[in-house]
């Protein structure tokens, strides 16, 4: 046992949890912790990355959490520092991302008195955290940190917030970190119930048109091999949600495509023919289901999720299975029979061919007119052979990145799905890059969302993060404009946006870049970007009124998917 | 079809749980008819007894969502036949004249689980325990005398 102050105990606890990087921003109520941090950073025991806005720290931690499976860590001060985290917390909550945020709080003796920079952070963040706790006594630190990390990374991962009063940060006590934790009230079920597995297997074995819908859970549970083996053995097409992208090889004969509003034609049009659906690690978001009452009309659904509250929440599950994806798929694999469904798989190929001629070829290989978003993304994808970690912001470019980048690395697409948080891309790319320094990290944003966290260019420059930053500039808040065009009589209300010269802005931060305005410069721009050593900005002027198709209009059935 | 359900949640006895539980009902727009929180003896736990008027499938969903709250240990949702439930009510009833007082005393004496707890010059304070229905019936019985004040507790319940 050693005598430590609360602040030292905070850092020591982080070290016990193998935390190597903190994303943060100091301020009055967290100063004692920053003072303790000084020595640890100096002796290189831990790294701190000073962001330019706490929201950036929150998203960067999400990036870290998504690629490592370990909680990303954030420091922020009380009041405005903490409230700036709310968007990132909500985002992490929706998208099942482990992060641990540590916020300073005013002295415990003045809590509740409207003290300077006091905010009810626990109250404000309760609905957007998996768990939160306010520490008012230093002695609570070791156990609460142990508990926080345990909760953030296990079960259905999620954001956790620890608020620490300033006096608790100062107080000395005998520090000892618990080696184990057992909570009475929180014991996620990870192993599937065998009875349910047998029921599921018999449905699969008797099905003519089975379909797998796989989501984020595959990445979280590292179940890529299991997914592949199950699909191969029983010959089942695999469709992926936004967060499931890159969990199944996209050039495989069984790859059915990307589900949802702007997903591929084949899985949308054919899901309604499926007689058995195996939904794994996905939650039937409305962007996936379209009009719920018409979704999967012919299918018996087997739903595998670690969160029991997801089962029967949106879609009735014939066979609900509460389990971690990996052991559940392993168990299923044992019980399913080898099968072939050639005809059914042919149907997907036929639908894919329709999309290819009607959309893919047109969008990716235009010969005249302005550069198209799909063209830019597929050129980048080809140049790097799909071997990059891609972080997209929110809007048309996001859907285009999801659709046209040919991911070749597992867990290589990161985007804000549930929350649709504009401004997510650039800071999340920071966390991804810091966690995976040996990989190429490409951030793709629109001109609108990029300006929501543009200040993080400062962090990227200071920390010399070699992020390849692509801005697809269409001069509009494109996704909103598309909806206005299609559903509001082309009344373009407040969606035109003028932007600064992004390359000049980057230069001001000491970041290199290039602006591509015509097709003939596109490949050169991509080459320059990929060959550059440090961070790089590639601004590409794209067709202003380009639309993303296919599209399932909101409230429509997925079978009413529009190709134009 | 909507029905009355009693959701009993056992949770760790820590601050913030009530907030999270209340928020869940708020998000689902389920009105809480009554809520009683008490300590579980000899265990550091709280017992929430929550009465709602809702659809069966909604109750099932919210029960599962309650488990998302880290501190929640166990949740049981029940219909009235699964439970023995009681509430308590206090009534301040006008009694200016002797005949009124006599009559109230008589009614109290023949109604089970009812008693007079204070006698004042112009009014009586009565205590009534029972089911919601028992309490409503007694309220109606006292109404002609003039009820100056009425308060009713939330439900407490044990499983059959
Ligand atoms: C914080 C936030 N505010 C507003 C929105 C609504 N919204 C969704 S997409 C979009 C347009 C995005 O424009 P841009 O970043 O230029 O990308 P584009 O769609 O043009 O590719 C807007 C405003 C949002 N998702 N997030």
C-alpha cells in the first residue's frame, strides 16, 4: 500500500487499467489531477493529448474504443468542460462504444450552491451513460475506477462517466487497486442457452432462403471468423449494417451487401423474401428496417444480442438468444448442417448486377461533368487497395464512403450511426490513428460537418498525427439538400454553405494539402495525400447536387427502395 | 389493451438509481401511477414498487430496459392477481355536529382496517388501509361529510 493523493490515485488507477493515452482539456476543477499528470507524462508513463474542444476528446476516445475494444479515456473540467462532452457520450451510448470520461467537480462543500463552473453533470449525463458516479472521497477512487472500466468494456460496451470533486482530488489516502471485481447487480450473459441454439439451428437447417444480418456486435466480439464459418457451412448470404461493414469479405459470393436507407439494392429488396433471418449483434435500427410492420414479412427471426433489452424491442424474435456473438455463432456452427442455396444466392447476384449497371458504374466512372462523390471514394479505395481505416462524418459523403470504399481490413469503417453526429469524423480519426499508428487512417467529411470540429486540426498538427483528411466539398449541407429536393419540392432552405479555403486553413496549421477541382487532378491528389508523411488535407470539389441512391424513403418499406 | 401492472425492482442502494428509473419511464411516456421506495432489510438494497397503467408488451420492454441500469438486481412485473398489495390513506373529515361525529364513528367501526387517529373540534382524522378500491370506496363513503384533506400512499406489495 502506498500513500497517494486522490489525483495520483486517479492516474495510478488508469495505469492499472493499461491506459496509455488520455484525451483531455484542463480547467479549474480538474487542476489537481493535471498537476499529478505532469510527472507521469514527464516520465513517459502515460500520454496526454490536448484537444481543442472537449467534444473532440470524447470522439477521439470513441475512435480509440472502437479499434481497441478498450475504453478510450477523457479528462475534462467541471461545468462547460463536462457539458461539452454530452454529444460524444450520447454518440457512444447509441453506438455501443466503450469510453471512460473523468470530469472535475467543484469542492464537495459547495455542491448544490450554484458555485462557479458547477453543473449537475451526473444528472445531465445519466440518460447518455451506461453508468456514472460522483466521487467525493479519495478512498472511493480505486474501486470506482475498477468498476467503471469493467462496466465500460464488458457486456454491451458503453460510455461511463466519473465526476470527482476537487477536495477528493487533493485528499491523501492509502492506495490499493482491487485485483478483481464482482458486482451483484451486473452480470452480462455471454454464453448462449443451448436449447435456444438447437431451436435456431433447426430453423436454419429447414430453411430455403436464410439470410444473416450482421452488425457492430461482430467487431465488438471479434467474431469475424465465426461469422464467416457459419455463413460458409450453411451457405447463407450475409448482409451488413453500417457498423457491421468490414466484418465479412465484400468480394465473397455470399456477401449480400450493405443494409439500410442508402444501402445496397440486393439486401433491401430481398430481405423480405427471406424465410429465416439470423440477426446478430445488430438492433434493427429504423434506418435498417424501413417501415417496421412490412419488414421481414416471411421470416422467422433468430436474434442474437448480448443486451436482452434489444430482443423483441423492434422485431419479434422467434428465437431470442442472449449471448455474446462469438460463442453464440460458435455454438450454432456445431449444430447447423452443411447446405447449399445456389438459387437464393443467384437472386442476390442478379440484384447486385442491376445496382452495378444502374448506379455503381454511372457513379464511379463518369467521364464528363464535375467529380462525383462515389468516384472520389472509389478512386481512393483503389489507390490504397482498401487497406485503410476509414472514418466518415455524417451526410451524403458518409453513405458514399460506406457504399463505395472496398474495406479489406476487419473493423475498418467508423462512423456515427445511431446518433448521426456531424463533426464526429475528424476527432474520431485522431483516436483511431493514435490507437493504430501503423495503419493508414483516412477521414472523410463533407464541407459542413468538417467545420463542426475543424479546430481539431490544431491537435492533429501539434501531435503530428498522419491522418489523411478528405473533404468532399459540394457547397451544400448535401444530405439535407437531397431530402429537400426529393421530399420538399426542391425548396433549398438554408442548406447552401460557403466555406473557407480549406487547404489554406490547413496550411495555417502547418498541414499540407491540395485542392482538386477537376477530374484529371484526382489521381494526383490522392497519390500526394497517400504518399505524404504527415497529416494531409485533400479537398475535392464534387458535383453540387449529387444524390445518394439507392434510397429507402423514410417511412417506406425496404422493398420500395428507389434506384433513382 | 392497457392494464394495471406492478413492477417491483430490487436495486443496489445508491444515489442516482431513482433518477435513472424515472428517466426510463419518462422516455417511454409511461405515466407512473404510484411509486414507493423502501429499504430491503439486512441487504444493502432498495425495493421500488412502481404501479403503471400500460400495455403488456410495453411493460415487458421497460422491464428489460430496467435491467440496463447497472444497479438493478432484479425486476419482476406482475398483474394484481399475483400480489397482495396495500395502500394507506389519511382523511381529514368535517364533523361539526354531534350526529355527524356519531355517524362517522359508526361507519369507521364497521369498515375493516379503518380507524380514527385524531379527534378535533371541527374534524376527525381517519386512517384507512386497503387496496386502491377499498380506499376509493371509503372516500366515497366519507364524501357527504366533507373531506377537507385527503392523502394516499403509493402501493406496497408482496408476492403471493
Ligand atoms: C450535429 C448535427 N447537426 C445537424 C445534423 C443534420 N444533418 C444531417 S446530414 C447534414 C448535412 C451534412 O452536410 P455536409 O457535412 O456538407 O455533408 P454532405 O451531406 O454534403 O456530404 C445535416 C445538416 C446532424 N446530423 N448533426
